[in-house]
């Protein structure tokens, strides 16, 4: 499935997960700033551990150069792991 120019096929999600650009199960792809914004918007629908997702999205936003996509009230500290 493609949305707004993004490929959300199962294969693309698994590739993004392998590259660290999605959650391990391929959910919440965050390969660029637009996808990060989409994932932040979808955050409220997450039924699992939101802390893990929030940390992932913060890390991706910093890595991709768009920390402004993260809500101001997300105060999770992101440890520097060299990734």
C-alpha cells in the first residue's frame, strides 16, 4: 500500500525494520521526516508499550534531522548509543 508517496508494503516495512527505520515488527515506519510526523500522529492508537515507541520516534527524529516533529511534552531522554 502506498500513502502520500510512501511504500507501506509488508516487504518495505520489514526492510525498514531491518535498517532500524521502523519498529521491529515493521510498524511505525519512520524513514523520513514525513513518516515520523505520521507515526507521531498515530501514536495514540498504539496498544503496546508507548514508552518504547516514543523513544524510537524521538531517536529517529534526531537521526533524520527533524526533532521539531516531536511534541514538546514528550520528555523521554534518549541515550546516545551511537546509532
